[in-house]
């Protein structure tokens, strides 16, 4: 029970290690003199310029018309057909957490390796979860969860294949859950705009692409009855006033969205150059993060952490590192210098080789 | 299904009518030239002076150490014993929504009349809910939900009686759910600081007393295993960055808390004077709202709405009106003038009498 005693209750929420946790980084590595360069997340380093947070978004209960405006903006941005339901939540994580409580004990297939919270959330509520390597291995699963594009390897699952999976699942009362947290930088793979996908829930994250994960805002689109049930379970005032206010402005800003996609793609290419120049093999990713594979991953993680650069390592995949986008050319240079020094150190001392 | 189509999904979240919804008020009454005086909520009209919202609370994922600090502050403010669990959520409403998914089909007794979302949330998930007038009528219920002090009548349930109810319920595996949303202005009735209350969950709202309901922040205290299960279901990053940042500062500000209690009590007495001077009988309430009972309630509600003053009316209690605290002496005067004019109008024209 320790996890729930005192303030240690927090530990239960962090059973899965996540990126972006500088407080844990500080415990591991101390506080770097130059400040942290946090490349451990897949969050856009150039947040949407949200301007001022008006006090009344905090001092008043979130307003019904503000929620309507937010949903209209999200519907337009994601292309959700008028016939489909759409609901807003305090983060796509909150939606992910709800789904396992909405079904009797089910057989759940999670397309893996992927963001581990899907497996954790379904398993926690007693469902039988199997992590599978492809949709062909889903067998007779009642629920299939797919992150598309995938985190951390960027794997893209063909939308047509997903549509067929949806039909198969619906035929036996099952659900297809598509987590499109990173689809803002790969809009061509999104199924949010598909009509008539039976029993399919599409989850979208606001915070990753718009660079505002602290705001807590996410959406789910899908069949009206299913989405309506989710909205009912979320209850009134699920989304904060600031999230409504900032969300609606950002989601209608088509010019910023297009420009940001270009800017992320450009920095991603520069990051790939640095990674390959310093001997790291990029094996996947999206325009919001890159995945490298190296036998020296644990050593690189530790040495860069000691130098104040936080990457994302994976307990279950010790040869992997995920690298987020540096916010500035200077930050990219700092990464380059440390990776280069690390490579020289390893080459000279032979440390970190398995 | 209409509730889940298009943006009308919002309607499903507002099946129960709530205070504070100016967008609906505008549809009913138009936009008053003098601006709305919203007295339809139980929210403190003098919000905690939260200062600046630092951008990094939005641009970073909520940090683990910030959550620990928030929970420590809440634990201290509410007096939660070290042996009890404590979890933070995006609003006490979010906690209320979760509980029905955490039990098999149960018999639920809700001490009524009260905040209707308790009944709605349990019934929605298939539990058998009975609204009862006293704890003595709870019979063999598996779950008992009590709002203490109660909304809207301010009824106080004796903590000792609640403790006995907790023992009885625990004896048959049941839960006692105490919603202490308004206990900040009646700390003597809170059971948040009680140790060894079996199977008892205490819910606290941050937004009402601190005047920041748009922030979405609430807490639940209780047995570690039960609270740990809630924390797990909430998942990581349940609370936004701004909520953590503002919440921790407000909850440790003991001087502000004490001063605000006094200020609310003083304005509540002045409001009572105005209400009784204009012929309205105060039948209950807390220092955050007053309940009046009058045969002319619907007429008063409509006439004040037309004058730009929004009160809270109750579909199931047509003789009731709930009146929140005016933010200024001028606002109190405006209320007084409109209520006086309304009384004269009714006396002269005989309108609005049942």
C-alpha cells in the first residue's frame, strides 16, 4: 500500500516512467549549471503564442458556449464529420484512463512496442492484455489499441488496414482505439475525418503539437453513442477555463499549424544530421521526436544526463533512446558537442560497450 | 442520440442544470446593459490573488515534485492524517464521476435534496439510487453519499453520526462518500482530519472557496488502498500545471484563508439583511450562498434575470432560490433595489402569486 500513503500517492501515477520529468532527472543527475536541455519528450519546443490568460477563465466555471466553441474548432481542425461525436477531456491521457472502465473484462491487443499507458490502464482494471507486433496477430481480441503514428518508433499503420480491423472488431462488439497523439505532424495517417468507422475511437492530444502539455486538453472522436457515453462519464466542466480559451484560438489558427509543421520538419532533419554525424542510427520517429538505437544507449543517456541534457530511455528497450527536438540552433549545437564528446570518450576508453 | 451528435455533445454534460452558466442566461434573458451580476453559484466572489501564471506551467508536462508539493499543501490545509491517502484531480466533479465505475452494481443512498450530480453519476452507470431524507433511512445501502455542509440548504450532518454510518457501511463492504465542497467555510464539520474512518472518501473542492472554479482542482482523502485506486484510475498528469502552481500557493496561505472566511461571513450577514428586508425568507445556506423559499420564486428569478441578476432556481424545488454572495457593496445594493422593485411590482400588480 505504500504507493497510496502520504504524498507517495504520486508514485502510483508514475509506475510507468515518462519523459519530461525534470524532478526525477534532478534526483538522478543533480542540477546542471547551464540548466536542463530537456529532450526527453515529444512535445513541440515552440509553444503556441497563447497571449494572456484572462482572469475570468479561472474565476468563472467553464462556460457552455466556450465548450461549444472549443468543440467546433477541434471538429474543424481534425476534420471530424458532422455525423460523428466529439468530446473534450483534460488530456488524452484522461480519455485513455477511462476506456477500460467502460467494458466488461475483455481481451485487449495493444500494438507494441508503444506508449505503455495503454497496456497499463487496461491491465489495471482486470482486462487480459496482449502486446502484439502487428494487426495480423490480434486474433480474437475484443479491443485493439494502436498508436498512429506510433511512439517511440514512428511506425505508421495503414489507415485502410485499420478500417478493416474496425469492421472485424465491430462484428464481434469490439472496439478499435486509435491514439493519434502525434498525428498533427502526419495528418495523412489520421482517421479522425473518416465517417462510418464502426466502434472506433480516435484520440487526439492538444498539448504535444501545440507545445502546451501543462494545459491538459485532449479530444475523442467516434460513433455518437460511444462518444456520448464518454462525455457523460467525464461530466460537466471536465476541461479548464484556460484550456478552452487557449484551445479554441490555437485550433483555428490554420496558418500557425501549417507553419509549425514545416518548422518541426526542418529542425527534425537538422537533428537527424547531428545524430547520424555523431554515430547514432535513427531507426524511427516523427517530426516531434527521433528514435535512435545503439548498444551504448544507457551510457549515452547517463553521460548526457550528467551534462544536463535529458533524453528518454526505455526500461524494456535498453538499446533505444528517444530524442526530442532542440528548441534553438544553440541547443542543437550543445547536443552535438556532448554527443561528439561522448563518442570520443567511448572510443578512447572503451566504456559503455556491452 | 442527439446529445452526442455534432457539438451538441455538450448537452449530455449539462443534463443537470447548474449555476454560473451565463451563456444559457444570455439565451434566456439577453445581455443586460449593466452587465451580468452572477449570483447563481456558490463560488467565492473574491478569488485568491494568484499573480502570474508562469509559462512553464503550460509548456512543460506537470512535474512530479509539483504534484508532491500540492498534495503536501492540501494535506496540511485539510488536516489529512499521514496514515490516510490523498489524491488530486481536475475538480471534485471529476472524482464524483469516477466512483460509480469503481463498484459493482450497488444500492446507493443519496442524502437529498442536494447537488444532483451524485444521483446522476451513480444512476448513469446502472446503480440503484434512492434519495433519502436522513441517514436513518439509508437501510441496507452499499454506498451513502452526503454533501456536508449541504448544497443548497446548508444542512449540516453531525460528524459523529457520519462516523457511525461509516462503520455500518464498512461492515458490509460499503462506502461512505462525503462531499465537503463547502466545508472550507465550516471547517468544524469536516471529517478530512479524522483517522480510521473505514471505507470513507472525503471530497474537497479547491475552486469554490478560493474563487477559481475555472482552474479545475479537487482532492479526495481516505483509506490508502481506496485512494490509491482512484489515483491509479486518474493516471499521470491528471492536474494541470496552473492548478498545481496556484493550488500550492493558495492552500498554504493560512492568513488569506482565515481572513476570507471572516469576509465571506460578513457579506453573508449583509446579504441576509437585504433578503429579509425585501420579504424573502432565508431557509438555509452557508457563507458561500443562501437559500430562500418563496411562492414567488419563479417570478423573482425571471424578473431579476431580466434585470441582469442571475440567481439559481431549481427545477425540482420551484419555491427555492439560491443566492450567491455579491462581490461589492454596489452589487449588494443593485440586488436590493431589484428585489425591492420586484416586491412592489408584485404587491401592486398581484403578478407572480401562485
